[in-house]
C-alpha cells in the first residue's frame, strides 16, 4: 500500500460532497466486514439473538449515517460489550439477549446525554494529540494482528489474496474487494460443496420489525448496565468519538464532524437498536479505514451496505449464517489486516518532542490491549512530561 495518508487525504478532499454510488463506493462498502461478521455470528450463535433485529438495526443506522455525515462514517458492533457478552454467554449464561438489549438502551441514553449537554466535546478537548494518535495507531496495529490470526487459517490462500488485493487496491476498473469476495466464495464452495445446496434453498420471507422493550426484565437491565454498558464508555470515548472524529476531519476536512455530533448519533442509533432487538453499536475509527482502503470516499458506501443489510433482514434473516459462510476467515483476515494498515498509516505523524513520542508509543501499545486504560495512562503521561515530572 504505497498510497500514504497524505495521498489518501488529497484524494478524499477532492471528492464531491454529495454521496456517490459508483464501483469504488460499492467496493468500499464491504471494507468493514472483518469486524461486522464475526461479532454478528457470535451474537447469533452463542447468545441466540434473532438475526433480524441485529441486521435491521445496522441497516437503518448505516443508511442514516451515510446520509447525515456524507463520508464513509462506519457503524460497528461495540467490541468490549460483544466480547464480554459472548464470552459470558458461552461460560456462565449470566448475559442474556435481554441484557444485551438493555445495554444498548442504557448506552444510547448515556451518549445522547453526553452529546446534548456538550460533555463529550469538553472531555475530548482535554485529550492531547499525542494520545489521540496513539489510540489510532494502537487500533490499527490491533486490527492487523487480528487479521493475521484469521489469515493463519490458511496461509497460502491468505498470502495470495493479500498480494492480489494490494495489486488491485487502486484499480478502478476491477475493485479489489469484488475479486476478494468472489474468490473467497469459490473457495468456500470448494471446501464445503453442500453450501451450494444451502444457498439454492434460501427463500425470501418478509419480516417486519417489532419492539423488544417488553422482553427486558429489571435484572437484565441491571446486568446490561453494570457488566456491559458502563465498562464500554471509556473505550467508546477513545475510539468511537475522539479517534473517529479526528480521522474523519483529517481525511474529509470539507465534511467535518464534531465530538458532540458523534456522541448524539451514537446515542440515537443505540436507543433505536435496543428497541428493535439489535446490539450496541458505535462509530469505530477502524471501520472508516476499512471503507477508505477499498475505495470509499463518500457516505454512499454506508448507504449501500446499510441497504444490503436491510434487504437481508427483511427477506433473508433466517438464512444469514448461510450467506456469511461464503466469506472464509482468510478473506475476513485480509480485509481486517488492510483496514488496520490504512488506520496505522494515517497515524504516523509523530511529534518532534521525545516525551510526546514516548506518550504516543505507550498509548498505542496499551490500546492493543485496552483502549480505556490506554486513554487514562496516555493522558497522565502527557501531563507528567509537560510538568517535567518525568523524563526519557
């Protein structure tokens, strides 16, 4: 990927402000599948959540986001909540579907209040640039590591797919994502010939949304709040409010976002998601990197992905796991790896001050483990260097 962050920013800046729906936007629409599909499958398989509510909430939220922001502004599952929910469901059954819905509602209410009161923007203003860059860099490296682990399922296929994708990454006639998904589907069918019969047996059955508020008990709301919603707050602030705002405004200065606006949209889409049987969602910076890496430059990519998910929810939600089986883990790994590389590449603008560079590296390293802790440690380090309490 020789096209560095400066090149990407230059291309993005010259993009018309209106949404496009050309081949590049279609290819870029699938650039965030590496994070979307694993979490959706885990929620359905381990927690028994209805696919309809998850896909419907993501579809509507992506369309709204693409129209409002007019950039490849992503909608992703909240990773900490997803990891805790599916792990606990597999081990102890403490977390139920109702607890996940409750976590969405509480998360939505908290971020809506933080956005409307301006508290999110005031907190974001306290974060120094070395810390923000460190969070983005750490996220990028973390995505690359997760992608490499998925690619390890079949190194020969992964290596071939990675080099072919890199060779076509800037090709507008043959978008890399189309070739990647098509070749992945062929491999999936070769590995499991029964998949063809399963795909042929898919039938369109219309389903309409229903409210799930009455399915949440008081104890589930408490569990969702204490075990899922509250621990996610610092991670969302670092990645899904501060980092995504910085990334959007760096790449698309003609279509800027603000921390207040991002907090409000996070709140609204989670309130909606929890009401229709969806899962907690956020605007992760890695998602934007994935969309951009594969060609997206406008909100058209989000509208396209949202429309496809909405179509899948309304007519094929009962067959969603069959559809996802056409995308091998190696393909998801390549998508995730390149999204991480794109994200890390844009955060290589290190300060000249040695203390600030050290702060960025420590924040990046900790972000690969826990963004909330990285946020707090990075901020403490930054102010300690400024006050000359420590030196390196």
